[in-house]
C-alpha cells in the first residue's frame, strides 16, 4: 500500500518536473548551431565541444525521465493483479507550453500536459489517462488554428497558476475499442471537482475519387459541467504524394442551465514534408463559424489562417506556429491578427 501511495505522490509532481525538462531543450536549441547538430558525438571527452556536452546532457535526462515513466507505468499496472502476458505497460507523455496573442486580449501562456498508460494486465483494453483532457478535442493532425481563439485567463493575468493546475488535473480510466472494427473510447474520470463520463466513436469510409470520409462523435457528461457533445464530419482527398485537401465541419453543443449550439467549418490544404528529425506539416485555408439559435444559423467569425509544425533539434521536440485573421461579430471585434505558438516535448 505504501508503495502504491509513493507512486501516486511521484505522479503528482510529474507535470512540474516535465515542464522543467521541456524548458531546457528549448533554451539549448537556440544556442546550438547547425554544425554541432550534424557532427556525431566523439567518444573521447577531450574531443567534445561544449554544445555536444549540452546535447548529451539533454538526451540523457530525457531518457532518464522516460525510463522513470515506464517504471512507474509497470508499478501501476501491477496494482490490477498478476501479469497475464510478457508485455510491459506502456506510458506516453506530452508536455506543452502554449502562448497566444492578439490585440484585444494580449499575451496568454498556458502550460499543458497529457499522458496515457496502457495496462496489459487488463488485456490492453483499459488505460489510465491524465492531464488536460481538453486536448482530446483537438483533431489529430498536427498544425491547426482554424478553431483556436485566445481565451483570457482569470483576473486578466498573462499566466494563471490556479487555472493551469485545475486544467491539468484530469484523471480517468479509459476503456478502448471494446467492439471489433469500431474505434470507441469510454472515459470515466474526474477533473478538479467535476466527475465525468465521456464517450467517443469514430468511423471512416473510403469513397470514390480517392475521398476518405470520417465521422466522429463525442459526448461528455460532468457532474459540474453537465452536457457537452461534439460532432465532426471530415472529407479528405489527396492532391499529391505529400498534400491533401481537407474539408472539416463541426457542431458543438453544451447544456449547463441553458442550451448553446455552435458550428464551424474549414477548408484547407495540408502539406506533409520530410525534415531532418521527422516530418513537418503546413496547413492554410479559410474558416467560418457561428452559432445556431431558434433554428436560425448565424455567422459570427470568418477569415484565413495558416499553421506550421515540425520537430527541431531532436525528434521529440516540436515547435508550432499558427496565424489567423478573424473577426468576431458577437464581441464587436473587427478582423485582427492572432498568433498561436506551442513548444512540445514528447516522452
């Protein structure tokens, strides 16, 4: 029992340590030059340059933290009984620092984490997920800015520690793919004072003219947040070996005291290109969105956007930048530039 409590206490501080880990590579990346990246590390200490020493230190600490994460995953998997297979538990962790800016709301900074532990003792159907569960609302393909807006923090602060702690406090048990040929996830968890259940289902169809249609439905009910539902319909057609044309539409429904229904749609070109440490992604297109009230559809926001994401310096370090030029009739805001930036470390 004491060992279990110890593991939980260590997980309580995983976000703090991981955020410290994410800051180091970002700072070191700015100091490293191209020659240091292209030159392999020497085996003899006296032949190593200061930049190479720093790179080795960063890689070592990244691997040490990743090993600790895997060991903790094995310990947690052991809570659920004796192992039925030789497969070890698998842990993954994303650590992000998001920065947004526009002329109306100024600059906002939001650290975020999202992790998952697959539990082979439970036949790989149950996983432990933790961190900011709102990241699950983001679509899976890299750089996106079509539905991002700058959300002011509490008390109009640039960085709100309490809000960050609450947003990253979600902990849930996920039941995945419990039906054959169906991509279905069910989460039962808690976020701050909100106990919730969340279900998500996805289905793809191959159509004529090389078009792929994808439909995704998410429903979440929380004891405090009540009803939330998101429906996504997406069509993708390849334009070349490295580019796709994508049309994506969403309906977003909330009910907490009163009902609200929002819609937004985007048409964009997506380019995936090989780079030194993996693949980069460039998106650009048009976005429109608004609300539906009394069976009437209202247009609130429209404009162009572009986004770019790629790994830098290491395969596990990503930088992302999105730029949009939207208006907001609801908030009486004319078209204005908004910038989103993300530094992300993957363990």
